[in-house]
């Protein structure tokens, strides 16, 4: 063997060994990607059934790849290289990642009609009592229309078009079945005296794309997925379908263009559906103090380094609760910190503007509304989408708690019992109600007894 070949082999195996050692150092593994502005795949929950069917091994492989310590550095380098390609106007339709077929739900409802729900109103009256029936002429949800999206391309799990990127959804039936079973178990364990609500949050492409584009790309039908999940749940569970109300307003600013989250306006429409299910009147947006934070460049900008996005960043609007803007969060070490439900992030970095909502992704948080004294309480089991949803709930409860299912180490029944909680609200994006690893973390919150 030539000397140069020996040197190449030594260098290659030295680098390979170093990378393997780095990958084996558990404390170096991140939980959040600063580049992608998202939570990374959690370590899978070990179960015997997961070993038997191979799902544990698959999720373990996904966790190892997603949390590799140098991953963000590699992504930055790849993104910088892609940014040198110049303008790319060709549309690449198709993706190797196709979801499972979605079976018919046990009871699929017809396409609904909705009263027109305005995001603002002229009355500032307190929302007491029940919603008046049929106060507005019904508006049929358009089944096929979406915002104009042209000249885009599929990049991994997102679709990029000009200054906008969209989340793509691929259905996983085993995860969906397990999520529904976990919600049913929560009802069984906590009993009829506790109200269980499930809010599966659609991803942006399912709401904003027209049906033909969704079919061309090979996306799973988000409405059908939600109806399938809801159809598996116990009739006593309040399984909401917020897809239709979002779809009816899909010409509005419901999702960020440079980030994977929904906006506060999208969360507001979900909140109105929860109020409808509870039989209480929602507040109108003009009753809240509005905060605006400009210059937001979120996870999809970090992933693409798109010049179009950089030149046209998102604006984050937030609505301050009327009863209180004070909250307390506990970090992973149980250290408590007083914070704002809507926090001023004006001076934060461009990628951190979404942190204005609800203390971001802490394991455990709570707030007390002194304007309400009826003892009402709820807990929200949420991911980062839930952060924009929680502020609208503050004015309807005396006590509100929220836990991030990925980081909270307690059990849900114990929390409900200890805090005398009336309402339990699961508020997760559709990926987290179907992905095996995420659903496993929901599972562990709800032991059999």
C-alpha cells in the first residue's frame, strides 16, 4: 500500500472514530435545533410491544440521527452551500415519504356549515352564558380552494415557494391509533367528572393548499386524518375538528411563512371552536391589547436561508389576556420563574419572536386569574403550537396549568387530582398526534391507574 493511501486511511478512520465518539456522548445531544427552531425527536419510550413490532428500533434510529451533536453545524454548512445555487424556479413535485392510507372514520360527518366567525367585533361585552344559535347565515366551507402557490419545490418535509414555506403531513396509522387510545385511557382513569378535550392542529399545507396541489405532492388528507382519530375516541371525549374553521379562513394570516407554527389568529379560531364545544361565548380580538413584533425569521428561514424570506420576514401578533398577564414556569430542574404570558420580545433575535407566547416550551407552567373566583381550572397538554393557544384561555378559568408533554416528568392523573382540575385539553399539532415517538411520550403521562 502506498504511503499516501495509508495516510488517507488513517485520516479517514480517525475522523470516523472521532464522529462516532462524539455521537456516543449523551450529554452533548441537544433537545432543540437552534437552526431549525424546533424540538428534536425525543428518546423513544421503551415498551415490549415496540420491541416486538420494530417501532422502538425505528424511533431510536430517528432519535440518534436527529439529535447528533454536530447536526446543526452540518445543516448550516449545507444551507450555506444551497444558498449559492442562485434562483431555483423549477417545481419539484413528489416526495419519497408517503403516509399510510387513512381508513374511513367509524362515523365520518358531512362537510359542515359554519356561522361566519369574525376575528373582531363591535361589542366589548363579557362573554357570559351560552352561544346564541345560528346568529349568522351559514357559510359552507370551500372543499377545494386554497391560496395561490406556484413555482415551489419539495425540500424534505416542507414545500418552498418564493418567500413562503409550508409544512407537509404524512399519516401514520399506528401512531394515530395509539394517540386515540391514550385519550380514551385518560377519560377512563379520570372519570366523567373531568372533561377531556382533544384539539389536533392541522399543518399549514392542509389548510392553505388547494386539493389538487395536495394530491400532486402526495400529501395525506389532514381532515380525514383528524376525523379518523376523533372517530376512535370515546363518545364522552370532546374531540374537536378545527380543520374546517381554519380552512374557511385560509385567505387570512393563519400560519407564518418563514416558520412552521401557526399565528395567534390561527390559534384564535381554534379557541372559538373550543368555546363552541363548551357552550360559552368567545372574546373578540378587539377586546384584547394587541402586541406586534416585527422581523420574525423562523425555522424555515433557518433551514433554507432563503433571500426571499429574509427580505419579507413575518410579523408576530399577540393578544394580552385581560384577567392577568402574569404566569410562573418551572424548568426541568423545578426552578420557578415569574414571567409574562405575552412577553415583550422586541429585542430578541429574529428567530426568537415566537417565544413571546406562554413562556415557550417549559415542562410546567401555571397562571392565576384574580378576575375569576369560581374555582374553575384546566390543564393544557401541549407542544409549541399550544403556546399561541393558551393566552386565549386565561380569561375563562381561575386557574390554568399547562405542561409540555415532551418534558414534563409527572403524570397527568396525579396533576388533575392534586390541582382539582375540571378540564383537560390536549392541544398538539397533527404530526404529534400520529408520530410514534411523540405519541409514546403522551402515553407515559397517562398510566393505567
